[in-house]
C-alpha cells in the first residue's frame, strides 16, 4: 500500500467518525450530513482505489459508490438510532435494585439485626 493510499483511508475514517459525531449531536439536519458525508466518503474511497495501478476507473468508481455510501449509511443509521433512543436530558436513570432492597419504612431489608 502506498503512502497516498494510507492518507486517503485515514481521511475516510476521519470522515466517518466526524459524521457519526455530527449526526449524534444534531449539529445539522441529518439529510445534509448524509449528503456531505456520502460525497466525501465516496471521494476518499475512489482516491484510495486510484492509488493502486491495477484498478480500472470503473472499479474505482464502483468501489467508491458501494463502500463510501455503505459505510456512510451505516454510520448515520447507528448515530440516529442512539440519538433517538437516548433518554431526555432531565430523566434520571435509577437502578431497580435500590427500590427492591428498601423496605416500606425506607430501611434496608437486609439489615434485620
């Protein structure tokens, strides 16, 4: 693998990481982030493919579209899933163990001595 290929793969990975964070934090509309991330991902995968001299232009374009859009779609879907399913900011998560261990008088049930 050539040094340029490593650079393009690194840029591809950084694009996916930034895309995930941007969607998760809702920095912009999801569709806008999807389009920007998809174009950048396709471009970096195509550029990586072009660093190999044994790859035809059609192969590089196909790889860019399939791999770039596939990983972009997966990153956006995962980020959206976790953003939609996270609890609202004011919700306090409480362990169910505390409620079960306390008796009706508020004392610990295990301390009967």
